C-alpha cells in the first residue's frame, strides 16, 4: 500500500497561499515549492475551492488567494476538503458474508474506525492555518 500525501500537500499549498498574502500566488509557484507538477497542485486547489477555502482566478492575470482569513481556516477544514468521506480509516467495501471473521471485523471495527476518524478531524480542527504559517515567518 502507498502512503497518501494529499493532506500534507494541501496544507503546504494553503500555507504557501497564506504566506503570499493579499497579492495571491500561482499554481506554478506553489508547484515549484512542492517540487511537483502544476497539474497536481491545480487538482488539489479545485478541491479546496469547492469547499470555499480558496478563490481561483483564471486567465493571464490568474492566480489563487484565500477566500477568508487564515485565522478562520483550520487544518480540519482542509482535511475535509481533500480527504475522502470515509476518513483515514475505512472498511473494505467487499466482505465475504460466509466468513465469521470477516463479518465480525465489519461489525466490530466500524465503530472503532469511526471514533478514530472523529479524533483525527477533531485534533486537526484545533490548529488554524494562521497559527501554522506564523511559524514560517
């Protein structure tokens, strides 16, 4: 299994945009900072835009800026924007219904995974983007 770094990339993107300030920045500049392709950055920016965290401007004078102050954006909101609805831990969609172990895991792990996912979101919601970027300056 591979490690999912989308959340780390999204936080990096949001921090870069917050650090850029009112003038905003471009997906190319962010991509250079992340050492990735601008297309990857644009995909994540679309997810962030859908949740109302960033404003995207198209065209020659295009760019990206925060939709609201960094102090009003939490890491939990970024998490919700870019991660799947199931959270960090998810049950397998297919379970062998004839296997007692598979059925027990589905029944018993569901609440445990739910509580763990809630704890992750709650922990991330305690830190604002402004607090995170303050350490950069």
